[in-house]
């Protein structure tokens, strides 16, 4: 039960002033600041005035929540035994208009209170309860504290109407001064926000210009790569085919030196062909010209093709290329060529940078409807600070094996783009001196939102030697 403090009877008009005074005194003793004291005093005086004018009198009761309540509140109840308030809901909605001003006091008291409840009916009078949380400085407030507070307040001399009016004017002046200060703060804040908004607008305009420049630069880059790549295709194909014909002795036998030179020419042509193919793929992806060709296939079929392709490319007998037998894996409906291209890059890099040990390829099911392909090697590994750099275009990590194993620096960046195109992602783990594991996880069904599937006869084929 709430702890009662004191009661003010409303028998005379001067009691309205007394109720206001007692409210301010109680609020001050409970630790409310000056502004909250004014809110309390104004709300209670409005309710007391209504009770006196419309019901001929009433009572104002002051209470504090019991110690177990959380949060604790100061509670003021104004009750009368008058005729009740007709059209109560219209009054509370603010839609009721009375020549006597009925409703203005109730609405004002409700705005000044944290909680406001009212019960009114003909023949039963009106009961209004308003409350507000106690300030932290109020501390633990017991029944003994309530008795001492009531005794202190009752000892205070009742103010005359003029004195209370003067106090009310002072409160109003403080409130207006505070309002003016806050208005100035709001105006200053609005000016700062306006200045900030202008800066943000200017920044967005600059970012928009930069975005347009970057878009134009990207389009120019893609167009350049595409044009150069297509211009190189014919002469590179001619070099590769002619060198193959000569190495096959179509036009006669070759000396050892001629065979050596033609082999170098063929290898150089193959390297440039690989670079051109990667550049063309990057240009098509960046320009949005996506050529997905989904087909139905199994992991075993992919592994069989890769096994046959890389068996003659294993650099030495000290390195073993192992394909784990895929069992219990679902079939895939995605672009087999793009997936094989990613795995070829992984396996090729693993073989290049593994001097002894093994390169192991396997696949397993992860999540819901996805397959993860892993290529694990026992090679040189990659330092943590270089692991993100290797996915940048034309970037290669310096190592003595790098001189022996030439590359374009486009394989991993292209593989990441292709994985995203297939709706998947690439992850890696690597420890210098122990080896690396590259993994690509893709859904078993290619997502239509990530690309545009085109018929095989319309897709631009990769150049082959």
C-alpha cells in the first residue's frame, strides 16, 4: 500500500493556493528539481481548481509508493463528490468545447504528469490520480520519513494568495528562461544540422561523381581487355598451331636445338593464351556479360576429367596427386565448365608450389543443398599477411618457386569471381611451411539471380591451344 503523506481539504478558494503550495513543498522535500516542482504544482492546482469550481470542494491526498515498488512514485489524488464530468471522453480527446473552459485543466494536468487516470460518473463524483517517478536522490523513503515530511510541511506558514502568486510568477519566469535557453540550443543545433546536411549533400554529390568515374573507368577497362584479347586470339592461335605442327614433324625432322626452341615458343604461346582467356573472362564478368551454361553432372565426372588432365602435369615423383572417391554426394545442376575452371586453378597452383608430399582433392556436403570442394597440399604455404593479397589481380607472392612456376596472377581473382557467379564462395587456410587448403562451396543448383544462362552455341568459348 502507498504511504500517505498529508491531505488538503478544498473548502475555500484560498485552499487552491494552499494545495499548490503544499505540492511544491512536498516535491521539493522529495528531491524533485525546480522544473518538476513547477510541473507538480501546476497540475495539482488545476485539478484542485476544477474540483472547487465544478464540485464545490474536495480533497487533495499526497502519497508515496511503498518501499517494494519499482520504480517508486509520488502519487497525488484529487477527489470530489460533485455531479461528475459529462462528455468525459470528448474532454480528454480535446474535442469538447465549453464556454466555461471545462477540460483545459484536465488536459493540462495530463500533459504535466507521467501517468494520469480519471474516474468520473454522475452521482459518484470525480477521482483523478497523477503520479511521477521519485528522483534518485529521494533515497529509501519509509513511513517514518513520511511522518517527518508531513510534520515539516505542516509547520510551514501558509502563503497568502498574493505571495503564492508571486512565487508562481517566479516559477513561470524560471520556466520561460529555461525555455528560452533550450530554444537557443535547438536553434544552434538546427544550424549545425543544416551545415552538416550541406556537407553530406556535397559529399554525396562527390561520391556520385566518383561512382560515375569509376563506372566509366571499369567499362573502359573491360572494353580494352575485351578488344585486346580478341585481337590477340588469332595470332596466338596461329603461333600455337604452327608450333604444334612443327613439333609433330609434319614438315620434316627437327634438330634438337630446333625442337628446344619450338618447345619454348609453344610454352610461351600457351602462357599468353592462358592470360588472354583469363582477361576475357574477367572482362565479361565485370561488364555483366555472364555466360552460365548449367548442365546435370556428378562430382565423380568432374574428378575423372581433372584426373586425366593433370596426370601428365605432376612435376615429379615426389609429389602425388590424389582424388578422394566421392561417395553419397548429390548430382549438381550448374556450370560444369566454370566449376572445373576454379578447381583447375586450385590444383595447378598446388602442384606448382608443392615440392614433395601430396595434393589431395575431395568433396563433401555442407549445409542445405551445397557441396564443398577442397584442394589440400603440403607445399610452401602462404603467410597470413599475404593471404588476402593473392586474390588481387596480377598479384603474386615472392618466393623462390615463383621464378620456376610462372603465372599470370589472375587465377585466384578469377576463381573468386566465378565462385560468386555460381552462388558460392572461396575460403582458404594456410600455414607457411606446412601447406594450404583452398575450398570452394557452391549450391547444387545454380542460382538464376546471379547470372544469365545462355545456350552453348551462343556462349563465347575459351581459346585453346
